[in-house]
C-alpha cells in the first residue's frame, strides 16, 4: 500500500490512500469514509473537494497553464483545428488522418435542424437572451432525435455527440438571425466547421458572402481555447444531471444554463458589455 493519511475517530484509527496527480497535486481519497466510519464530510462549495479523477484537462489560471490530454494549448492552437482538438478531448488521442475524416464526416452530415424546430425559434421574442435560446433548443433536440437518447447505448451516445457538435453552430446562428429579424441561413457542408458557423451567422440571401481567413482562424482559436476548462460549474452540472442517465441533450442543456450565470460564462458577457 502506498502513502496514506490517518484519521483517528472515537478512538479508532483509519487509513485513507493519498493519490498524486500528474502535476504533483496531492489528494486524500475519502471515497470509503462513510462505509468505514459512518461519517461524511462537510465542505461548503466543494472548496477542498475534487469531484472526480480526470485525465482530460489541467488548468492553472494563475500560472497561465492549460493542457488538453497532456498537450500544451499553445502547441494545439498552432498545429490543430477545433475538430482535431475535440477528437482529442473525447477519445484521449489525436486522430489519424482516416479517423479525422470519419469524425468530420459524422459531424458534417448532421448540421441541419428538423424543419419543425424553426417554429421554436419563431416563438422567441427578438430580445430573448441567446443562452436561453440555446438551452431551450438543445433540450428540444431530445424531442426530434429519439434514436439517440439512451446514454447507456454506445451507438446512441456517439450519435448524440455527433448531433450536438453538428447542430450547436446552427442553433446559435438561427438564434442570432431570429434576434435581428433576418432569414435563417442553412448550413453549407462544403465549408469547414468555423467557416460554416460564420456563414450562417453573417451571410444574407441577397448578397454573396465572403469569408475572411483571419476571422475563420480567430474563431478556430477561440473554440480551441474554450473547449474545456476542467471541473468547472457547467461541466459539473452536466455530470450531475447526466448521472441520472438522462439523455445527452438534456444534460448539456442544463450545463448551458449553468454557463449563463454571472459567476461563470456570464462574466465574459459582462466584460463585453462594459
């Protein structure tokens, strides 16, 4: 047995393993505390509690460190596009060329929304908050995508993942178009992920839209930098809601609502509005 921490409680001594993370951070594993002692811990706000062991992301904001699966964010931003990084985060390794093409194709062919969902957008007032629109429509995917609702079925879970990644830009763009009274621009699947999003956001039917390479690259970098930030509020929300075995669309919709909060993603919005 490795290094342990000892707890003396009511005259009895208990030992709990000490685990060491990849960055040298040390934690006491108390997962068996209740089973051994009948006691639980109280840690308001989980200030000293890790919710899970994860090898996905390491982030240290004070030191300016962000790593995905052990890769430095600077290296990934220089070498990869967003979908390559998404593959890395999901599967743990950077894709081969064949794997990447299969991944791109799986997303590319699922960008359209069911036509009936346009009625959902029509019901939102022009000043509806974009996060409210996003969470509502993502949750509504569970109505229209009934063949990908079982989180315990690997094939359905994979299909739900493809659909979420494919349709999220479409939902965001349609929400924006609804807010400014412009017609929806359908996805163009000959474009790459970032190009398609910019096209749906800013193109109009009456004019030819010209993509600016610098804008495309800026969006690609933005998506890479925001792809994952560890066990933050929205991630923890998705994990908590998902633990009930609800479908992936509903779990992610809950995470979007958490991201909306002023102490989370809403802080970025506040900065923009300053």
